[in-house]
C-alpha cells in the first residue's frame, strides 16, 4: 500500500517530464524554411537556436550553422508544402489558372513554359515579384508580350498589376491589342481565390473595339498530386458574356504539371457547352 501511495505521489512529476519529452520530440521534427538575405533557402529542422545563430539539420548537406544577421526569415512548413517528401517551394504553376494570372509572386530566376494545342507561352521572373513573358500560336499569330508586378501585402493577401500587349504579326502588322489589368489574390500557393479586372482595346486595320473584362478564379490543392482549378472571363460592356472553365491539375513532381479542363459559354443566362477540352502542359525551366 505504501508503494502505491509513493507512486501516486510522484505521478504528477512523471507526467510533467513525459509532456516535456513529447513536446521536445514534436519540436525536433518540425520542418522550417530558412531564407537568407541573399535569397538562398534551406529546408530542415532547427536543432538549436540562440541570439547569434541557428543550427539547422538539412537532408541534403547535413547540419549547418547560419548566423542570425544573415537570416531574412524563418517560416514553419506544413505537410501540404511537400510532394513525395520534396519541398515544393513557391510552386510557380500556382500563379496561373487557365487564361488569367494572379497576384502570387515568383522569385528572381524562376521560369516556366506553358504548352497548349493552339500554341505556347513562356514566363520569366527578371526580379523578385516582377515577371515578363510572351505567348503565340504555333503559326506565330498573334505575338503577345506580358509583364506583371506582384505586391505582397500579407502572407495570404497579394495584389498585382500587369499588362498584355500584342500585334497580329505577319498576318496583320496593323492590328494590335492591349490589356492592362489588376488582380487581388487571397490565399497562398496551395489554396487561393483571385479577382481580376482589366480593360481590353483591340485595333484591326481601321476598326477598334474596347471593353471592360472581369475574372473570378481559384485553385485548391486536393492532395499531393491533384489540384482543382477554376477560371472565368467575363465581358460586361453590353450583353453579359462569360467563359467558365473548371478543371483539374495533375503533378507528380514539382517541375511538371498537366492540366485538363472543360468550358461553357454563358450568354445572357443561356449556357452553351464548348465541345473542345483545354489541355495544358506546365514545365519548370
């Protein structure tokens, strides 16, 4: 009986010690993204941290010390930030839906190609948050250039401004098109909702056409390999005309993705199915 009483007497201490041990184990396995002032990123577990430096255990190069004055930020990572154990980074494909783009940033040097049945597109970040690109059909008509600057307000709120400008190329050098736009994006590279608005102006020979355009789009990653993507293009000058595009994006590796989608055209409340599927191939380069 005395042994039982003695055991119960020390039970709170044992429980407290066990709690500290479990918390320590959880902390040891928490993955973090450490970004240095020069843009270098390290992913790993922070083993030790003090006022001068941190000790980071990485999978690639082992344990490294990083001085605190060289660190720009430290971010806790989640399970959805990895695909098959590999850190996805900013997932630059998440900056694009079907037709429209959003306010999520790309880092300097990041680039990707987008291949479709009608043609191809290329996007390159010449600086942090500033992207330029170009697109055309396989016949080289039209030729369109693009530029976008993304502004990070908070972790889950981004704003962007950009423009598309193009010409009819060899088919009609006198034809042109210009589309300045702005975007507001709520969410991150795994889940986001985007609203964009722009004003389109087209000139074909001696005739001109202009119209305000709106778009509502979004992306939700369902698991490591599949994401749900939705996009739209809404014309509002006279009759209400909207192109609605739902689809799925498949990616087994962070540098490749395939996207499949269908579309419907809404004209004054009537829905007209578009019989041609939209097929996209994303390639990080």
